[in-house]
C-alpha cells in the first residue's frame, strides 16, 4: 500500500511541474530537489519508469528534445503500479535509467565520464543475456 501512495505522490509532482513547463527526467528530479529545499530527490529508477508509463497511457508526450509535456487534463487520483514485478518491468526500469544517463550526458557531459568502465561492464552483461 505504501508503494502505491509513494508512486501516486511522485506522479502528482511530475504533473504539477510539467503543467508549468516541459522538462526531461533529470530536470524533473532537480526541480523536485529544489522545491523541497534538498529534503527529497526521487531516484531515476522511480522517475523514468513513471514517465514511460504516463506516455504509454497517453497522459504525457515525450518531445524530440527529450522533454515531456502534459497531453490531457489530469486526475491526481490515478492509481499507481500494483502488479508483480516482471522481466518486462525490469527492462522498462533499465530503459528509464538509461534515459536518465542520456539526459545527464546531454546536459552535463562530464558527469558520466567517471563511470565509463562501469557502463561498459553493464552493457557487456546485458549483451550476454541475448544468448
């Protein structure tokens, strides 16, 4: 039950911010941290899967510049994810985390330089899953 409330809360923050102006995932996380005076910063593993889910349900659109916009009037009471974790859920989460790193590389290119070896290792491990 707590997970549903937490995700619904994150959804509300995303909608509030995006109703003001288009933002990418990294910008959304930064905005939330600033708005809470550093008290809270959601993780990429929470934000990016939620953004993808909201695009799939038709409430958001991802523009070519990577920023999201609200497509329809919002109902702040939408339910959050309640089903079991599946391999497809994990892949969507990985996709969201990858989108976060891509946003960081575009907006702050030097931030990903220190983790290149780790990225290569993870990429190799993911490639081995294909066999």
